[in-house]
């Protein structure tokens, strides 16, 4: 699973050829969540509240790029949340 970015101990990854709807994985320690790219809702799993807030803030910034990665299946490294 390619790593798209990493920030504040949070790793963002995406499986190519994964099931719909378009989503990415956010991993923080033992926590793991699947986040919908289109709605930015947590589809499955969970994250601590602060980590979830940072992931969603980052995803809003790069939502278009995330959807492009999902559709093209081309790996692109995105900048972290700063």
C-alpha cells in the first residue's frame, strides 16, 4: 500500500485496486480509519479525535489530488500537513 504522506505520526496510504467508494487509509499508532475521499466521512475504523481532525483538514486541502490518485491509480506523494 503506497504511502501518500506522513505527518505528526499519522500515515496516509491508499490501496490501488481497492473497493469502492474512493477512500484512503489513515493510520495512527494502533488506530486505523478508512476515509471517503468524496464526503470526507470516516467509513470504517476510528482515530483519536485530534488525529481525525488533522486528517480531515489535510484531506480537504488535497481532496482533488486524492481523487485523481484514486482514478488514475498513479502514485503521487502529497505534502504533509504543516
